[in-house]
């Protein structure tokens, strides 16, 4: 016998933080603190206007009200409180909210509300402006005679399968706007949010412990890692003291790597309490890697079983056992955290291979801290900015203090790259003496180790400093890839071939570099490949490559500008406006494309086209 469905008419208010993920990327602790302050303001307003939250998770909230007037007055009061908070000089992180309010038919099940009434409230929230409130006609008709608020008629809007008549509440005259009715023009902006909200119909988030929400999966070049609580079931009551707070210690250790993101401790606990499945962790929360571990202790010996799963591929990629000695509790927990960090750096992010490629001369074993230091050195070098040069110089000075025997020649590769970096950033004069020194250093690196990356480095650096021409550079690249190269050598080759006008070889080598990187931090390899594909007129493949990247929170401004240019060339001004507005918000300047596009004709046209684009 079918259970009776519990239906009713309800007024639903949906609120969402604008750009929450970016705030978290900048300063997680400060954002969580700010979020807690805003949560307190919301709860105060809800209490005053008799609203109630019926489910929470993440940076959004969904609440039910007894009347439309109460819901609207609560929304206005909350936005006014947020405005006051943001205007204060004492406010460190200024959060903005969007609010949507609808009245409609809902289904009540297990304390949650579902149905079109909730769906349309979510669509209205996505339609709202930052610091704004959008309401449906059903709400508008009820509140107009009973309030003195000013409204702006947006007409009939269609988002996905939902079509509704919408109104803005004008908290400020500057919020007045005109939207096309039944238009898909807003879809590039709100489509991802709207589609994701369908997944959590009836779920309203306002939980400061959630960095990632079920309404939308955050995309980033840095994979999200979820560290589960350690399995201590085999430990005696006395030995369990070693695992108290150890999960937080592991998270702290992993946070030393700039190549990954971590699910915050409280969120992780929330996931475990709700027994969130692996599929849901990946599909709804964007978790890429799951780290689980167990501990056995016998006398003063400890055995750690570490298992790392790739939730996207649905397979265990690491299963290892490590033996540790029990000393003090804190010492043991530090060792435990370092062990898991080492597994990540060496076997997941594959950074040991790069390390050993450049430091095969080292007699002493690689330590986790040294590996992190080297990865950070490469990260600063990759920025190719003046500050990056300064930071890389400082890190290299510290690296040269590593324990164990070494000679100046052992650090020749790093010194050579730093000297080149300094010349390009005008920190070191580009004169004949320095160029001769650079050439001598490049030749010496190959004499010491004729590896793919050293041949490719000589080709790239010599070509960039105009010591050799394209054909001479190609000779070194042929030697570099006589057998097989690595991510560095193929990446350098793509630059040389691109600068020399061989777009097909440039794209081929960029693809090889991309395929060899397990994690593409900051989308560097992706960006390089996208531009090389575009220059080789492989447009369809470029869009296929960027399909999962364009909505990333750390998408490079150069990609946004490239897409804006391509859309303009193909007559799609609406999409061009979307991408270019994002590029401008990320501090776009013509130098971005000047550096990224190697083809002179395309570069000139792209810069001119975007400079004249009136959006």
C-alpha cells in the first residue's frame, strides 16, 4: 500500500554566499569566522520573523516561513545587517549573499521539504544579484499591499525546466536592472548553480563547517582530499591515547603541500557521521582522494596501514604499511602525519620522480620536508614574477643547507634556471659575460647528466636569450626525446616549437607534458596545451580539454580571455561577455595574451579584438 504523500503550501527562503569558495581559498580560518558571524545574524532574523531552517550543509541556507510578508521582511532585515557588517572597518572578510523567496507546493518528507516550491526558490536565489533579493509573483502579489518596499519587475524568466515571473526587491536604486524574458542569456552565469541545486532540492545550507556543498561541486586544479578518522579498533584503551586528535595532525601535515586542498576537520567529521558514500563524496562534494588508515601497536612498535583511494577512478591507488617507533605521543603523531604526506608526494602527485631527476647525486635519503621545499621552489619559479624570483632565491639558499655532502656543481641546474629567471626579470644584467656564463652552465649540466630535461632546458634557455636559432634548438630537443622524455622536457619543447612557428609539434609536445602530470596544479599544463591547440586550429579538441576547467575557482585569466576572443570571432557576444567579464574581474591586461599566444597574427588580432570589445 502506497504511503500518503504529505503536501502543503509553504513560503521558502533560500540564501547563498557569493564567491564562498574563493574566500576559503584565500583564508579559510578568517572565512569560517566571518561565516559564523553571518550565521548569527541570520538566526536572529529568523527568530524575529518566525522562520525555521529545516536542513543545513555548506554556504547556503533554506528556511520555511508562516507567511510571505514574514519571509520578505526577514530577507530585507538580513541583507541590511550584512550591509552594516561589511561597512565596518573592523570587518576582515566581507561576505555577500543572494536571496530568493518563493511560495508554492512542497512535499514534506523526513523533516525536509521538496518539490517545485523549493526548486523555484533556489532558481530565484541564483537569479538574484549580490546583496539582492529576488521573489516570485506568488510572493509579490501577497506582499505588495502590505509593505512599502520598491519592486522591479523582471518579467517571466526561464531557468532550466522552471519558468516563473520574477521581481527584485530594490534595497538600493542601483540594483535596478533589465533582464531578457524567457532568455537563456543568463545560463552561462547561473546554469552551473541552477543545475547543481536540483541535486539538493529542499536542502538549505547554512553550516559554517562545510567548505563544499551538495548544491555544487567545486572545481579546482588542486584535488580535494578527505582524511578519515583512523581505525583504532585494534588498540587497547591505553594505546588509544596515541590517536586522539591525530586526524587533525594528518590534515596539518598534508596542508604543507600547495598542490592539494583538504576537507576541513569538522566537515570530515560531518561526512563520517552521515556515512556519506564514496560516490556521493565525489559526485556531490568533489572529493578526489580518500585517505584511510589503521594502527596496530605492540609494545613500543607501531604499524600503520595506509590506503589512498581515487574516488573518480573508483580504485585503490596506494596501499602501504609503515613501521614506526613509539616515543612521545606528539612525536608519534608527527611521524604519522609525515608518513601520509610522503605517500601523497611520492606516489600520488609523483613529485619524487622530478626530485630524483634533478638530485640523483644525493647520497642521503629524501626527506619529506626536503621534497616539500623543492616543490615550493618549483612553484615559485613557475610564477615567473619578480616576487617569484625573490622567493625562489630564498628557498634555494635554504636548500643548499641540506645535510650531507654537496658541491656547487650539484646545484648547477637550479642555479642556471635562477640566473635565466633573473635575466628575464631584469634582476641580472643581460650582457655578454652573463650570457657566456649561462651557456657554460647549460653545457655543464648536460656533461654531468645528459638527461631529457637538461637537453630541453639548454634548447629553451639558449633560444630565449638568442644564443641559438630555432634549428639549433631543435637539435637539442631531438636529443632530449631520442628515447622518452618527461613532463618538464616536453613542456620546454612545446614552448620552443611554438615560438618557432611549428604549431603541430608545439601541440604534440604540450599534450605529452599534460598526459604525464597526475595533478596539474594551477592548470599550467592545461593552459599551455589549450593555447597550442588553438594555434594549431584544433579548436574542438581545445574545448573538449577545457570542458571540466572553465568553471574552476582557479581558472587562469588567460583561458577566460582566449574563450572570450574565440566566442567573439564566432559571433557569440553573450558568451564572450560572460568570459571577458570574468577575465576583467581577474585583472586581465593585454600582457596576459601577449605572453600566452605565440602566433604573431593571432596574438595581434586577439589583443585588438578584446581591446575594442564593448561589453
